[in-house]
C-alpha cells in the first residue's frame, strides 16, 4: 500500500516556467489537498478537493491551478513560476477529515 | 491569517526530561489533530481529539483537549532523541484543515 505518492521530490525552475506537481493516492480517499510549507509559517492550504470533479481554493491559491478528474490523482499546476513560490509542497488525502490526513513526502521546489 | 497559536516555537531538552507543548485558538475547535513531522518527510498523524476534556495516551505521549475546546496540550514523559521533530496541531474547519506553525522539539542524548 503506497499511500500518497508525490513526484518529483526536488525541482528547480526558472522564473516564468510552468510545471505540474503530481500527487496520487491508492486509498480511495475522497478528500485531497495541497499545502505549502514555509519556515515559520506552518502549512498553508493552496487548493483542496472533496471528490472527483470538485475543487476549491484554499488560503493561498494565486498562481496555482488544480483539477480532479479521478479519485486517485490531484495534480497541482504552477502557471508561471515566481521566486515567491519557492517552498516545500505537500499533498494529503483523507477518507473523512476528522480522522486526519495522510501526507506525501513532499516536493521541494526552488524558483530562481 | 493563522488561527492556531502553538507554543513554544522551539524547545531543546535533554533525554529523560518531561515537556509540554500547547495549541490555542480564539474560536472553538470542532476537532483537533496533532501531527509529528521529521526532516524531509510529511507530517504523520498522532491523534485526533473531538470531545472537550478528552485525554488520550499514546505510549509516553499524553494529549489533552480543553473543556471549552479552545486549547490542547501534548505532554511527553521521559523524552527520547527519537521524539525530535516538528509537532503540529491542526483544526478541522469548514473548508479543510488549518495548521499551526508548530513546535520544533530537539531532544539531546
């Protein structure tokens, strides 16, 4: 049972480039979310989904897009990378929020 | 806007000492979770508390939910170097989970 798988683990982008961070879960969880983690800021919610075909914005959505075409996959797209998007990105999933999230191991993104 | 306040921000202790970290909010929690995160990894769920006054134990870790459901504490007895990590509390809100900034614990051998 793989849990939540994120790829890539590390990525360096130039300002203005676009890319997609991949997230897949094999637990048939309905809820999936993307967070970014910055020093001293904790985890901040970017986008979330309560099921296939349903997405919504979190606390810091600007510059990011998501889609949820299947229950398993929840990719995060950076449209035009900026240095302010340098961060560690975590994908998480849950069968029911009150029971807690399972997190992936993260993607460390550097935008130069 | 950060809804959850965690204290202390940093804590460094010797192996064998006891410690308590705190999570507070100005609003009532519907439920609260504690996670531990090790370097280079994602957070791992430790416990969920739902009922005011609830106490849960996980080996040497004791979690308490305040009677008014506005605060929670995590107490570690006889800390070990393996307890080193970032301890995060998280609130289940209408949209999703909101996290505190965490307490970074270092346990020295």
